C-alpha cells in the first residue's frame, strides 16, 4: 500500500511538472489539466504557479476601489436554493427602495469618497422599466464621473421583458441613462443540469452568455463569476471556467468590450437554512480555506485571458482574501459598504473596510496598492 501511494504521489508530481512546463511555454491549460490541478494535494505549488501567472499578467499591483453596494429590493419571484437574500412580497424583512432613496444612497456614497456604485436586486415583478431608467438617470445627474455598475444578467433579462425591446436595445437604453458596466452575478455554474437542479425558474446559462456577449459587442464591459461549493461537481467548475475563457476570447477578438474581472464566490449557507434540512443536506456547510485557495489559483491558471481576478473579502473573509493575493488574485475589491447579499463569514463581522486597512493588507503581501476607477485605470498609486 505504501509503495502504491508513493507511485501515485510521483505520478501527481509528474502531472504538475507537465502543467508547469506548459505554463512556462505559454501554452493554454486544458480540461484535463484543470482536473489534475483539482485532484492534486500540492495546493501551495499550485498557488505559486498562480502567483507567477498573476505577476506576469498584472505586475506587482493590487487594485482596490472606493465603492458602495446598493440593493434596491430583496423581493424576488425566483426561489434559488442557495439564496439567503430574497424575500417574498409581504414577508418579514422584505423591502423596496424608491428611486429617490437609491439616488440618496449614491449621493451619500459620493460624499464619503466613493467613485463607484454597485447596484443589484431581486427580480421584483412590480417594478416597471422606467423605475430602472430613472434610477440610473438620477445617479448620473449627481455626477458625470460616478461609475455605475448595475444589474446582473438575470435582472437584464427581466428588463428585456419589461421594456419589450431586444437585449441589445435594452442595454443601449440603460447605457444612455447612465449604466457603465454589468456585474457578473447570476452565472452560478454555467451548466444546464446545475441550473435545473438548483434554480430551475431562472434564465438558463445560454441566456447569461447571450447578455454578456451582446454587452461586449456594443461596448459595455462586464464581470464574470463562479459560485462554487454548493452542489456542483469539480468537472462542472472546470467546464465553467473554460466556458468563460471562450466567451472572453470572442470578446477580445470581436467585441468593443470584455470581461474586466473574474470573481470566485464561495457558497455560504444562509442562516435560515437548518443544518438538518433534507432539502439542503447535499450542499456543504462551508468551503474550507484550502479549497478556497485552490479554486482561486486554478481560476487564475485556467481563465488566462481575464487580467483581473478578485479576492472578494465580504464572502471569502478578510484574512483569507489577503492570502489570496499570493494565490493569483490582484484585486481586493474595495471599501464595499453595506454588502447584504450573504451572511457574514466567521472572520468578517463588518460590511465595510476602511481604505487604510485595505492598503495595509496589500502592502503586507509585498504588493503595491493602487486605487482604480470603474475601468481598472489607476486613480492613485504609491
């Protein structure tokens, strides 16, 4: 048995040697390579590969922004199994902010120094298209410079139906009102079987892809994400990353815009879900830190054409996000403020981080903190 284990370990090491050689020669990794990386126990070697790739791609800089998250409603007609944010209309805790309130949130954020607002919400059946247009126009009227990143692909599809326009014309109308970019939420795992299992009523992966590719074609930058650690298989994770890579290839070749950033999002079990709930017993309670770091690193190695990879501290936790900067991440998000989509993690009991903390976290990893705007252009560098 010991001899067999030793042979297996040598085989895995040999596989990593081959992957490292491919990376050094500038070759792309394959699905099989992704599976090998997930099956390897040498997480720290994988991390070193990812760190080297990040430094080659982005240099020694780590980006952050002064931003504010705004959730205009948590009422949603869908019932995704992993979601702890949504509420039914009339349920305790349900809310919808009117346009003036959303604009006031943005106004206060700008007074606090924010250069970007990140706006997402539930799929509220009672809000019409004008609500969203007026929201964007109201914020844009505050300043021509504030970056508005708003509405996941799921929300955009809902707005397509409400506007009775095509995807392209809906996006153009929103851009005319002030929209600057799309976030990457709602991708979850881009696999039909996965969507049928956990979010059957939601638009399918092809729709998410269509909305983002349309945005790229007309000059609207977007982000991309992966929700991992719920019920997906490792094979589905790898295929998801390679699908994002294909979309980015197309955008870089034919589009006017592309994916600006990739954000790996660990599944965090909502507080209301009982550990004894049979409906959720197939999902994990928490992704451990090593699996987080493995996924962050593998994402950098497979998704090689998206320059910026984010360590999203509100979900990964502050401490692990700092470590992620040595596993392939080059973006620490920002001050965030009022992130309420998921429950707090064990080492994150706040919904904002002061700029001084963010910069210290970056400097402590021997990186250079760089404040960025909404398009990853430096605002200040030290």
